[in-house]
C-alpha cells in the first residue's frame, strides 16, 4: 500500500504546522516542497508570528559594505539569491507583514528597523498582541509611543533602555489587556516606579533585569504591583542581594529573580 503523498496532507493541518516552523523555513524551504505546500505557506495564518532575524541590511547601506553571512548564518544572503532581490530592513519588514494580511499577533522587529517600518507595522497589524524591540535605538524608541494607540489588543511589550513614563501612560489609555512589560537595562527612579504603580498595577510579568534602580523605586513597585507572578531584576544596580525589605516584599511572587549586580 502506497504511503500518503506530501501534497495530500490536509491543508488546515498543514497551515497549523507551518505557522510554527519559523520565518526562514517558510521562505526558503517549505514553498519548494510542492505546489500545495507553496500555496499553504502563503496563507495569512502562517504569518501570525513574525520573528525577524536580528541582522538585516540597514536602509542606505551599500551591498559592498554589508556582510550578512557573518551575522545571520547566511539567511539574508540565501533569501536574496532565492528571490533575486536584496531587501533592506524596511522593505523586508513590509514584505513579511503583507503576507500576514493584518493577522500578525506577535512581532519581533529586526535590529536597525526604521520609523517607516515601525509605522507600517502600526498601520497594518491592528491585532498585534506582542511586540519585541530587541536592539537599542534611542531615536526609534522615542517614536514608539505615538503608535501604541494603534494596538488596542497589545498584551506584551519588550524594549531596551526605554524612557518608561511616556509609554506607560499610552499603554494605560489604550491597551486594556496589557500584562507583560520587559524593559531591561533601564533606569528606574521614583518617577518611573510611580508611573508603573499608578498605571499598570495589574501587571503579571515584569522584566527589568540589568536595570539601574533607586531602592525606593523598587520598594514602590513591589508594594504597588501586587499581582506580579514573574519578576526579573537580576544583575541590577541599586540594592543588595540580602536586603531583607526587598526579599520580604518579593517573597509572594511565584517566580522572582532578585539579585544585584556584583
């Protein structure tokens, strides 16, 4: 008895599987298995989670100056050879977002993303629930705040070295289901802590590892954010590992990492 052919797999099942294989496989492997797999890989449901590679050629950089294989294992080079197009970071973000047809719910942006790319995500991804901005870009980070109102369903946000006060207010105003904030390597003073406690007191997940704390600010957060189930303030400055007050205030949190940087 002959086994089932790849192209005979139920399309709905195939789409569900392809939705978790990752961007590289969806672009460079799956479409070339057979015609039915190619058609399935074009379904918007396959592109709900967009995890971009960290390194994509920045806008305005000449090809001769760009050596992506050193940084991403050759993914972008293979992509350019396969599709005969050398995409910059903005063009690549738009290319992938378009495949989702407005269905993207989680996006991890590449390093070097531009304001144009971020604005495109804001306008074309109304269902977004999670956004990860993995690299620090002070100018770009400063404009994220104006796009928060576009993402009414946002539940999780990760930024690096961001000035939290402005964005916390926008989240409180527009994102009713927000419960997860990650802002490592950020300064947390009393103003930032007050904004967190007054606007996002129902947070469940808070990652501020590598931060620079005023101790009073950390106390305010621990006293005010009573629904936390996960807290990471490891490798941070501003308090001692054996501070009895901090340890007592954090003792009720299900998963906590309270360890000062040595």
